[in-house]
C-alpha cells in the first residue's frame, strides 16, 4: 500500500470516527428515502421501475448531502447551547 493510499484510509477513518452518528443517520435516512421515492413515483407518476429507481437514487443522494450538512450545523448549535 502506498503512502498516499494509507493517508486516504486514515483520513476516511478519522472522518468516520468524528461523524459516526451523523453518517449513520444519513445512511438510514437515505435508504428509507430510496424506498419511499420508488413507491411514490410508481403510484403517483406511473413511470417505469427503472425511471422510478433512477430518480429515487439520484435525488436522495443530493438530499443526503443536504441532510448531513444540516445535521452537522444543528449538532454544532446544540452542543454550543449545552456548553
């Protein structure tokens, strides 16, 4: 393993350790969003399964990034209040 690769793994491990709760909530939220979006699109928009799955994956990924940033901001405000 190269020094560069080792560095990437260390950075990734540190990011995970520092954000474990937010990352877990984000993953659970995103998976639920995938399922809900597919079902809703199939029922409401009457699209094909592949269209529903494409939209259900792309749009929640954008939402996952938004949720992660919101959660980090929210948690920083709550921790400052409790200090």
